[in-house]
C-alpha cells in the first residue's frame, strides 16, 4: 500500500514584487528559488510590462519548509495580511542564525516582540516584513 504524504505550503501573493521578495527570503534563510512560470504565456493576456512578472515560484528552504509565491494578476488588489496568520520558522543548533534572520527580516518592516529568551524557555520574536507578512522566529534549545 502506498504511503500518502501531505505538505502544507504557504502561498504568498505580491503586487508585482514577488521575485524580489522571494530572493530577499532566500538571502536570509537560504534555499533554492525556482521561478516555474511567468506571465509571458500569450493565454495570460497581460500588459507587455507585466510579462516578466512571476506567475508561480517555489522557494525550498531545507528539507521541510517551502514557500510558493506569485504576483497578483494585473488590476487585482493584493491584500496585506490581517495579522491572523504568521509564517513561523524554528531554528535549532545555532542561536546566532535565528537572531540574524530576525534582524534581517525586520529590515524595512516593523519589529513586534523583540527576539529574546522567553518565559517558556525558547527564544522568540515576531515582526511584519517589508512586504507586509507576519513572521515568528523561534530558536529551540536542545532539551
């Protein structure tokens, strides 16, 4: 009997700066970015200046984390996050990598809870990045 696997991957929509944003995340978190398709397909019927925008991209970060991304169709509004959902990244091993990720993701955005050791024992901080997405950065010490 074949084993069924399920993977939950956040799909982030951008207002024309998807490739910039995913490269920003890649530079901070590492990984492999693949732009799988652009709006240059004639069937998409978009303005000429939109043909190089991202229709679908995938950023693979390590073995267990990925982000999908796309530039919203021209003329369709892109909604900023409501604050109800956050992207959570859990670091283990090197605390400094988690601190650096928090600081870089906060650049141009808005820091929320500063990255620090919390009462429950782990390190944690949250922020809204310059693209309007909420992030939780966590570091779990070996137990």
